[in-house]
């Protein structure tokens, strides 16, 4: 795929950057410039999203449900995610690639987190993401101290769904102070950005105002510095009722099904392949 040498970034007129770095995202916050992050797990979407000007791609542990067919993110492993990170890294030029550390690969302590993060960085990631606020501060410190940029993830953290009692909005009433304390702990430990998942809009707005690093919302209202969505949700590839915080910008499932049916019909009717698809 052909890329222009430089792109307007992060969407602002007159600003160009060859490779998005974590500092560009922090500078965007300082300018009040919002940006969009998407998940990506493969070569084609990575190249397309990069070309579309998405400044950060997350190779999420949501690959568990969206690539591997698992029921929850708890089941996906480092070995399953590493090749996806490598594929995304090989297919992009400008976007910042964030690799999600899967459940069980960093909770034991800073040494385990460092060992896992190094594997993802060697696979081509530019940063890693891990779930947890205050309880993960030591891990974040160890990684940033070793030169590995860290994106935090607080609020509803899917890897802890069994402790959190299922998919529940975080930050209501007395819980607001807990979520805010997690946000500050993550920033103080050196994270360059933090995902706020299913946090009340008012708490997310307050955190965004107070934190020096960008907040990236998913189900956290409109006041965060950035937004993230799973691409199969956003593009309508995943069928069924999407979560409330998802907006579908396309209906890829119908497009793909239409193409597949047309192909099968033409094969059945003897219309494909036509003369021009063969060799003399
Ligand atoms: O893995 C993932 O897709 C995520 C996003 C929901 C932030 O962690």
C-alpha cells in the first residue's frame, strides 16, 4: 500500500508527523485535540486504519472474542496475541501500536510484567496496555522505568469481570473516588494514557480535566480526550445487539454475506469463473 510521506496529525491542519509517538498524544491533549483509537488484529485492517489516520491501534485482548472465538478475554494467551501484534506492526507505518497484556501475564508482579512486555515490544509493539489502577502501579513503574510506554486501563476491566460482578458501570456514587484514585495512581506511576471503560460520564470528565495524560473512553461519555472501539463492533461485522456505548458506522456483516452469497450463486450457476478469469 502506498502512503504519503507525512500525514496531517493528529487530524489538525498543518501538523505532520511520520510516526505517532506517545508524546504526540500528550501534546494533542494539551491542544484540546480529540482522537480516535481502534483495535486491530491483522494486516489488512491495520494498513487501512493507519491510512485513514487513526493515530493509535490497540491489539487488544478482545482478540479473544473477535479473532479466536473464546467467550471471554480471560482465555487468550501471550502466544496467541504475539503473532497478531507482529502482523499489525509489519503492516503499518505511522500509527502507534499498543499491545494488550493478557490475563495471567503480568499480575504476579513487576518482574512478570516486564518479561511479558519485553516479548510484545520485540514483536513490534510501541507500547503495552494493562488493566488495573492502584494495584498495578508497581508494574507500571517497572515497565516505564525499563523504557516501555504503558497505557493504563481502569473502570470496568474485563479481565476482572468475576470480581466486578459482570459488566457493570463503574464510578457511581461512593465508587467515584475509587475510580479517580486509580486514574491518578496510573498517571503518577508513569503511564502515558489511560483507558476509562464504562465509567460514568461525569467521573470521566472530572478525571480528564485533572489528569495530565490523555484519557481514552469506551462507554465513558464525550468528555474524554480520545475514544476507543473494537473495530468489528464499530463496523458492524459482529452480529447481535452491540453494547450501548457502541455506534455502528457500517454494516459489514451484510456486505460480506451479500458478497459470499453472490459468489456461491455464480459458482452454482456456472457463471464464475468467466473466460477472463482463466488462462489459455
Ligand atoms: O482489548 C480491548 O479491545 C480493549 C478495549 C476495549 C479498550 O481493552
